[in-house]
């Protein structure tokens, strides 16, 4: 290694550029297997955030499976997921522009099979006995009313809206049919629950016309969250439930629910989107599964006869979408030194190889900062969790034992969690001399239901406390400069950011990506899926209107005391643009340094390459002006008011 240069933190020249983040990376999700072929979704920032279905044969030869002018993305629940399915090499997918479902046969042009109306479809499963597709449908045809969610049976051969087979509840997901196509299972829930609060698992018998003959409540309700129902090869219904306090695996056999393997670990994830899975059946007597333990996601093989779980040693700490084909296992795996990738693993030899990486760039491990899980004391005598990344660059060291500026990252959701896959966004900062701490504040998933429920009635309090206490903990350990503490976050993380800057004076700068500033506007304007979310995080509205005001940064801008950059998508339906405009005007009036950047064509979360690049580079430019360091990057100046 060459001698390292000592230079001020923030001024280090980095191999990770805004350009490399967007032009060399893609998103990967939703692995499917059909007729010996492997399929997955790629989100491509360089194509305007388009979702592309990719097909791979047994030799690893890949090709885009949908034409360039199609985008496989559904807007059910606004967050989408479950946008496609495959049956006998025929692909059925929701197209983002018109939200119609299209049938795509090999070497053919996509043909719409749903009407050109305000109907959305997701999470489909093929009924091969009746030649039907069962979808979750979201009906927006009645203006001024909340959209209606149902399960429908759709004819894939002609244009039709589908026949309703289950209705009456506010939400539906995960319709799954057994191999004989005689039984179906699904999840459903009602306001004000979110799917990680209380869901119900139902099973029913199907008539030959596809209607339900009878149905049975299998599990759920009463503060029990059920996730991912699925039928085994021999017709037994399996599912994940947190009835023990942890999302563990169960099965319904002979009318009785029995646990498969009870452990204080999470096998499930919050159902923010459709189509997620954490387990898959391997032949008759085994399940391949992923679960979170000791700060990392693991891969395991569960014996269904003896109910024993065997760890499979793989060099990945973040694992999702496992599925199987004979003796081969496929999943998306990432680690602190490897970006998320499509991985093939042979169960016999345990040999594995990468089929597709989300990152197309050569990296020097010497410049990669790896996470250290920390546990730190926080308010009310609790303990919270985070991943800490030290500044790291093979060419630089801090000058004169300088303590680095610290970026506290607050994840979205807030029911989500930080993961440890290689993130170029995190490395963008650490390779420039910043320290980063990614906080799993109280309310985060992966730590059991009790930890997840701690945020109930405490949103805007406990999440903020934990971000503050993470920063204070690292300052006390001599790992961060108390005069250069920054907090950043998107969506719910943006709300946490704004609360931290409004109600406390610990941080010296902040970045809010499409963050909530007015809880009352959010609860009135947001979409159906989250319209009652705040009942549990804050309290029922309007009964608790006073508390909504107390927790909304927009009503307390007189307490703001540090610079802020605000980044917002114009077409955001989840956190509308007026939220950003309100906080911007308030900070501007206060006389604090503030920058406000909007992005055309972006919804909730930026997907277009040029906008992702501009956002992170603008954030760096903002910090360079606020903390007065010279960046070696060629950054386009942004307008900063009051500086």
C-alpha cells in the first residue's frame, strides 16, 4: 500500500462518484423460476428507473424479457411489488404507465388483458386447472372514494377486469394455490392495522368455476402478523407468524397449527411490497429459508420431518428472495464487501456463483468501510442498535488526528431496517472522510415484535432519541466530531430528520429526502395503504389532533437552529410536494441556510439516474459550504439561501 496522504475529512478524493452510483448499479428483486428458466426484476436508473424482467437459461445466458417501451411496475398500495408472474414461459406483468396487465408470449408483442380503466393488479398466481390468474386488484374507478381492494380471478386469454372471489376487507395479499388447484390461501387485514400489526390467514376450497366453496380462518388477528403463506408439495399450508413474539415458521396440518422451529430470530419481513419471500420448498421434506440473527441474515435448510434447522455457510449477510430448482438454490445475496447479486448455490457441493451483480464496477477493498454493529443506551433505559462505518480511503488519513464529521442515517418506514449489503451511497460518504451510522431505532424490524412495537405512540420521539443517542455514543467514544453531526433520511426517515433538527439542537446540518413535515396533512392526503398507519404510531385522528400538531416540525420551526437541504419528487403521492414546500418556506423565513431541490418525474423515492446523481452531489456541495471544506469533486453549485 502506498503512503497515505493526511487531509481534512470531507476533502478526500473518492473512487465512488455520483456517476458510478447510478451508471454502474441496478436494483434486483423478485426471483421467479418457470419451466427451467430463471427470471428476476431489474430496476435501472439509467433507463429512467424502469423495471425490466430478465430471463436466464441454464447456461446463464440472459436477455431482457419485455420490450423497451414497457415498465414492469404496479402501483397497488403505491409501493407495488408482485408486478409479474410466469407460466409456461408466458409472462404476465403490470405495466407502469397504464397499470394494465399484459400477456407476453415468447417472440410476441405484449397484449393487454385488463381494461383501460383505473384498475391496478399485483401479486398474481396462476390457476392452471381453470386457466385463470388470481390477482390482488385495487379499484380506483369511483372518484372521491377510497379505492376498493379485492381478490379477483382473471381470464388471461381476453380483456377482462376479473371476477371477485374475496371481498369485504380493506386489504388483501398473497393469494396462493396448492398444486392440485383445489385450495387457495390468502392474507387480509383491516384499518387501522398495517400488515406487520395484525393480519388474518384464510384458506378456502375452490369450485370448478373458480369461486370459493368454503373458507376457514387459519391464523392471525388479535395482534398476530402472518406473512408468506405457501403450499408444500404434499398440500400442507405453511406460513410465518409472530405469535411467539418473533416471525417464525408454522404449518396448518389436519386443521391444527403447529410450529416448525421456534427461535428468537426473524424469518419474516414487513410487507411493504407484494411478492416478497423468505423461504421456499426444496423437494418434499425441506425448506430453504433466510433469517436474521446476530446482526446478519443467514441461510438455512429446515428439515420438515425432524424440524431441524441447518445453517448453510455462505459469505453473505443480507439474503432475500430464496427459491429452488431441484438441487440448486437461488437468492439475492449481499455483504459489506459485495453488492446485492443473484446467486446460484448447489445444495450438494455448497458451491456458489454470481449470475448477476447489481454493481458493475471494480472496487478496492482497501477503500471499503465495513459495518460494525453497535448497541448503545437510549432513552427510558432501553438499548438500540446501529451499524457504524468509519471513514476509509486507501489514499487518505485524517489530518492532525481530526475527528470525522458523522452522518446519522435514519431509515424509512419507519417499520424497516438497515442492512449490511455493500452500498455505494454509504461508501460515497465514508471514502470522503465522513463517518456514517445507520440506525435501527426502536420500531425497526428484525429484532422481534416487542422492539417493533416500541415505536407505537412514540413516532417522532423514540426514533429521534435513538438517532441522537447513536451520535452521542460515537462522540463519547472519540469516533465523531460533536460540532459536525449531520442527520439525513428519506420518507419516514425524513420526518425523523426534521424532528431531530426541530426539537433538539444536537445536529449541525440535515438532509430531508421527501420527508414528512406536517402529520395532519399526511394523514389527510396520503394513499389508502398508509391512511391509518399513524393511528398506532401517533394516535387516532382527529381525536389526537393536538398531538399531531405537537409532533409536526412545521408548527415549531421557531426551534430550528441549523442548515437544511430538502430534496423532493414532484409526483410523490405518498408525501406530497406541499410538505416540502411548507418546511422550506418556514426555514427560509427563519433565516437559516436552506436549499430546496425538486425533481420532475420522480415519485416517492428517486429512480432516475440523473436525479439520483444530482441529489447526492447537491448534498455533498451543501455540506462543503456549511462545514467549509473543499471538495475535489466537480460539483454543480446549488442555490443555498441565507448563507
